[in-house]
C-alpha cells in the first residue's frame, strides 16, 4: 500500500499523518507496557494477526494486541471466545487498547484514523452491493458506526452507518468522530453483542437491505 493511496483525498491523508506521527511517539511507552503484560498473561506472540479486506477490498494483515489465550480442546480446536478471554483481554477490549497497534497501519496508508472498521474476508461475498460500498474509503480505527452503537448494532444498521459515512465524508465529520470516540470508549458502550464475548458472525442478509438514509438525513 502506498503512503498516499490513489483516490484517497490528500487532505484526509495529511490530517491522518499530522495526528498519528506525534501520537505514536507519545504512546510508545504504553505500547511497550501492554506488550509486556500480554506476553506475561497470554504468552507469545503478543500481537494477533489476521487478514482483513482494506481499501477497495484489497486484503492486508491487521495487527492487534492479543486479548485471548490459545486454549484448545482435546481435538486441537480453539475453545469459544468467552472461554479464552482473560481479565486482561476484557480490559484491553473495553478500553480499545488492544487496537493501538493499528495506528501503524494508519502511518503506512493501509488505514485511516476514521472509516468503516475492517471486518473479515469471508464477509465480502455476503454483502449486498450497497453494503460493499463501505470499502470505497480507507478502513478506520474508529468510525461513524463505532460512535453510534458499535457492536450493539445489528449488522444491517452498522453497514448502513458505514455507507452513510462514505457518502458524507468531510474533515469536519472526521474531527467530530474523533472527538466523540474517547467519550464512547469511557462509557464502554457496545463492546460486544448481547450473548457474545465479541461480535456474532455476519452470515448475510435475511431479506432486502435498506438503502442509505432517505433525503441524506444523518442517522441517530
């Protein structure tokens, strides 16, 4: 991925770089401390790596701090998330500290500070054409869906908010989302879907998917 990806507004890219470079310098001691704690509690590697679809659906490896132990049953299968999640992992997820390594993706041009969250590769063929438009912008660390419910939203509502962001992007909107994100993190709202340690897998759309918001109105 280029440092300045084709099709990404230069103003958005420069805004990201002006914020993320000093931010990474500032949090470098915190990154080291979390890496040490994860190593002691969860073992190595300290980072979780997974292939995700990025800008225009191009895959990239996303890195996060590990929030679960590698615990398996007698057949070698990983146990459910809720049985592998540790107290440290819950703290990292509830405070979004597990996502701090993603700022390096912003630095490299694979992500933006603000945009739809990069989800799983297997979701790509399950999107409707409208939902797939969420990949028309760089994926983000935080986004419009994250400050409007996060994992407590249904998948359809989450994707509708993502597409709304694609159609209404501006630097002012990015600033608004960045200012509201710490408040949402402190409130610890929508960390997981009801009945799940993280989020339920998106299996596709049960019926017709609603188009974007009528009349261009901003969703609640």
